[in-house]
């Protein structure tokens, strides 16, 4: 899971507090063994700009769930715990 974010992005900060730090969402990430990554675009890094362009986006926030053998799933710019858990439910079940 990649969180394309920036310090100056108000929506990013709201999503971080309301959803990405939610204990149920974090537990769901862990249950699906999802690696959490942050692409910080605060200083407009060219590599992050290129990644956003490949996703058809020109700014942040962008949230992408990657899974082997599947196309990247680009989520809504406005996250909620239920939307995040719905996206995670598309992943194959992990073995205990």
C-alpha cells in the first residue's frame, strides 16, 4: 500500500488521522500482511511525480493498493475506515 502524501496537503492529513491511523484499519493491514509505504511529495520529488503520472494523477492525495498479479487499485482521495477495509478485502486471505 502506498500513501502518496505531502505535509501541505490538508486532505492527506485528515485521511491520516481519520483512517490510516485507525486501529481497525491497521489491524486489517496486518492481517493481510500489507506493507505500508509513504511517498512524501512535500518537496515535489521527481521520482514521486513520475509515479503519480504513471497512475494518471497530477497531485496528492493518492492511495494505491498493490497486490501480486493484480492491477494497482487506486482508492478514492477521501478515505474512510470502511472504504479502506473494503479495498483490503479484495486481497487474498493470508495463511496464519
